[in-house]
């Protein structure tokens, strides 16, 4: 099976957990932390053929809630955020991620492995439970990340994570509700519940409510959500909203009701919690 034959799940903004958090110290220049990266990462060669493990990893990434029901507590899939089979620039692509882990992360206050990072997604974005680190499922997800990362220098890769933006004015949730109703609601629905087909196939992810990511997910944070919206929403029209509109709509949907996260008080143990954290 050649990787480009598999159609990406273009399903909008859910709880991004494999996006890269800036790890520079607080005194680093703001423009360096928030630099926008325009160039896309190199794609895997079209002549490459995936291993069975990588094929399984791609299947898990695109149909996570149905294939791993014991580990996923909502209706989301990995590619709800990691768009185009986790290869789209500025949508937290997995391309190059194997070069960026292990790495120190402020939220955990330690050096995390890639497996720990993936499990953070399951616990937060999927509102579920972690995979066993030695499981076939974990190995498959890592194998797919290795496949799309092959031949890529992921350390300083253009298009990694989600380049941060700034809000010209303070974010305004009332304006954001209007942006949501005119730009987002057709896919994500009136109550943010998203759209799932009768056979259980996810079309558009829930942005709030029980079917969405919990308060500990990266997408529950204002700055992260605004950056994702700016570069990727509306679907296939990324970059068409202004920075202000992206911040306003993020200010609207991030504060809606969503599941809590047990143990969230242990986050940022070194005291460097970001200003946009939900707790």
C-alpha cells in the first residue's frame, strides 16, 4: 500500500496533543518563539511502500475512536488535528517528529519520549487512557511517524507544530461566536458537537461537550487553538481568517463545557504554566 493512496481525514480542529510546545526559556525573544514558518516540510518519497506496522499505524491514526475504543473516551481521531494523515504543515505534522523526541516539555517538567507524548494525546485530546508503551498499537503509531519522517531533518523543520500568532486586540468571545456561526458551524454544528455518520465514521470533530477533548488538551488553550484555526480553518481555507478572527473564535469555543482531566494539578510542576492554561 503506497502512502499517498490513502486519503487524509480532513476533519478540522480537535485536541491537538502532538503539536510542539516552544521549549525556549521564558527570556527568549518573543519573535523567535512565535516565528511563522511558511515553507512546507518535505513529503515522503512517492516510491516508498509502508511496512505492515506503519500501515496499521495510519489506520489507527485515522480511525482511532473505532479501532481503540478502550483507550479513546470521545469521538475523535488523531487526524482530527494532525491533518492530511498527519503530514500537513502547520497542523502539527508527524513529519520529523522522531527527530524531536525525546525532548524536555514544560507541562510534564521532564524529558518525554515519543511514546509518552502519544499517550498524552490519548489522555487529553482523546479524553481516554494511555496505551501500553510496549503494545503493538503503540509500535504501529511510532512506525507510521517514522515512515513519514524518513529522510527529514525534523529538528529545525519548516512547518512543524503550529506557528503562533498574536491577537491585535484582546480576544473577544462575543465576536468569536459570530465567527463560529458564519465560518465554523456548518461543519462543527450548532452546539459544537461535530458530525458523525450513522456507521460511526467521524466527519467533523466536536469542539466542545462530552465528545470533545478535555481541559488538559493543547487545543483547550487559547493560543494553541487560535494558531490552529488561523492556519487550518475553515477546512481547506487556512490563512483566510485574520489573526483577530482566529483569536476571537478560539476565545469562544475553548471556554465551552468539556470534560475535566483527572490529575491536572500535576501539570507544569516547575511553575512555568502558560498564561492561557485552562486551570
